[in-house]
């Protein structure tokens, strides 16, 4: 079996794998056991942190044109404009897809659409409306910063970087 290039990029730290699924989360979380484990590359366990991620994992596992896939495969350092500090970002997925006689490699992030769009100011000035607006504004900036670095990181390897939302997963 050919070892995919992604293994060269895997970090030895992989601290994100220490963040185990939580029963206290608002999201559906758990561990995924692939039907075709030979397609999965990287370290385990395979953790899904939302029902959208689980849906994507099942798709990766079952599609014949996806020859390799991995969950939270790499650590990308990025500079946050929110706090002017360096942080680590772990994109959700890596896939290697067979396209005719060639292959395409992609890093994929799955996010709620409301967290990747610039939020509109609230029409009400209630504490809850302002709190929600602040959260979405911070998520938008944080994600914009992460995605900028992820695009550059992927491009430097001849890969793509794609953000998928609940709309593109349907």
C-alpha cells in the first residue's frame, strides 16, 4: 500500500485528539469506526464533533473516488487579529480524490454558515441579541484568520482548502 503524502504533514503533537467528545455539548459528538479502515490515514481515534462531520465521514468512507481521508490531520499555526497572538488550527478533514488519471488533495473545514459570514448588527438592543452578535462577529474574524493561513498552507503543497456548510452538505 502506498503511504499518502498526508502522513508527511501529520504533526506529532496532535493535541486536538485529546479533546474527547463531550456529552455536555450542544452538538452530536462521538467516535467513528470506518467501514473501510484502509482508506483512513492518520492517528486515531476518529472523532466527529457534529452531525455534519459524521455525515461527511460516512461520505468519505463510502465514496469510491475518495482513496484516502483523515480527520483533524494537521496543525496549522495562524496569527489572530482578535488578540494578536499565534494559535493552532486543525482543519476538520483531508481527502485525496481520484480524478481520471490524477489525484486532487483537499483540506476541508465544516462550519455553520452563520459563522463564516459577516454578521449583521442586531435589530434589537437586548443583551441576548448583542451577545449573539458579538459571538458571531468574533467567530467570523477568527475563521477568516484561520482560513487565510489554511489556504496558504494548502496551496504551498498543491492542495485546495474548502469550507463546507450545512447547505453544501445536503
